[in-house]
């Protein structure tokens, strides 16, 4: 176990679940803070902290991206999103699904050949950007949790754009750089 990323992952999970985000930001932005904390921050830290476990969890990089895509978009369908605020069981299912999907995409991408991992990260960045933009640009509330407050919904979308898009983009570009560096060494050998 690598203690620095493990400690950071525990701190992120504790902050996501124990701090009163709903009171500070409102329910939908709090949802997005938790969502991004799980898939874009805690999941890669867990993969880095537990490389043996991550290796056993690793599925093909693009399959991990598809799992993450299905989970994220499914839980952002208005009916399913509304259920997550109606009871602790749905909320726990959502949080577990987000963390599991995050682990799938990160473990797969970091265990794969660098260009395959880069593809998974860049496609994830693209779909996160699209979903965040749809949420921000909607002229009316999509979710019951937002009530009549389009501003709260827009803030949630901006949180998704501000965290998800750059994290996955930077990871994808780092993997492209790794592939170019590794490829250059193979050519010289």
C-alpha cells in the first residue's frame, strides 16, 4: 500500500460524505461535489494507493470508460436522480456505483497500454463535458431536487465541468505523453 495516496483518498471520501455540502451549496451542487470527489479524485487515488488491488480490478480501458459512462449518465436521468434524494438506499447505491465506476475506468486506464488508457480518459472527459454542459445550459430545472432553481442546477453543472473535464483531460494527455516517451525509447532500442 502506498500511504500518501491512501491517506488522500480517505480524506477525500470523508470530506465528500461527512461535510455538510447540502447546507453550503444546496442539494444538487452537493450531489456534484460528491460525484466528482468519488469518480475523479478518490478513485484514482485508491488505484494509486493499492496497485495490487487495482491490477486485479483492471478491465480493458475502454470497457471501464463504458461502465463509467453508463453509470454516470444513468444516475443523471431525472427519474433516477430524483430517487437518490428520496431515501438512503438509493443514495448508497448511487455512491457505490459512482465509486465502482470510477475505479473501473481508472484501474483499466492506468493498467492498459498508454494510448488505450489515454483514449479511455479522453472519452471520459468528453462525455463529462457534454453532460455538464447540458446541465448548465438547460433553460429550466431538469431535476426535482433543484425545484425552480435553475441557478443551483447550473452551479452543479459547473462543478462537473470544473472538476471532471480537466482531471480526465490531464490524465489522458499524461498517458499520451507516456506513450510518446515509451514509443521513442522502443524506436531507439
